């Protein structure tokens, strides 16, 4: 898996979990365990994508320095 593929995957998983959380909230409310789990997972994948994007930018910057 390339870095770009990992970034895309993390963003897709974040979106999927956001959608799952929204559906769960609409059906059962936001007090069920599944809602908070999907929200937490979405946030963690979003954070991972941000870190990977930062890593990609740092690598590009290092390549430019050489």
C-alpha cells in the first residue's frame, strides 16, 4: 500500500463511520453505544489521514532539500 492509498483509505473509513453514526443516531438516538463507537472511529481515521498527509508533505520537503 502506498502512502497515498493509505491516506485515501483512512479518509474513506472516516466517511463510512460518519455515515454509520448518522444512520444509527437517526434510528436509535445518540445514546446507544454503537453511535459513540462509530464517532470515535471516524475521528481516529480522520486524525490518521491528517498525520499521513503531514508525513507526505514532510517527505516532499525533504526531497526538495536534496
